[in-house]
């Protein structure tokens, strides 16, 4: 069952918890997990935009150092 959850999660690019909730047909949990998934994607996109903007504001040569610090 866990391999199925992982395979579906990977192919659909959603959290394993959301897949489990759908497979369990647990409506309340599906809604909660979907909300978490949407929030996670929104925050991730916002973080990417902020990091991109920050790197464009840095003086030449400093972006490599900042990128290393930010894990880029």
C-alpha cells in the first residue's frame, strides 16, 4: 500500500498524506490535506519570487556567495 501511495504521490506531485486521505475516502482529511498542499505551493512560489528578486538586487559577484548561502 505504501508503494502505491509513493508512486501516486510522485506521479501526481502531491503529498503522500493527500493521496492517503483520498484512498481512505476521508473527506475532512482530504480537504485539510488539499489546503496544506495549496498553501505549501503558494509559499514555495512566493519564496522563489523573493529569492529571485533579492538576487537581482545584489551587486555583481555577490550573487554567487548569496546563492551558496541560500542553497542555490
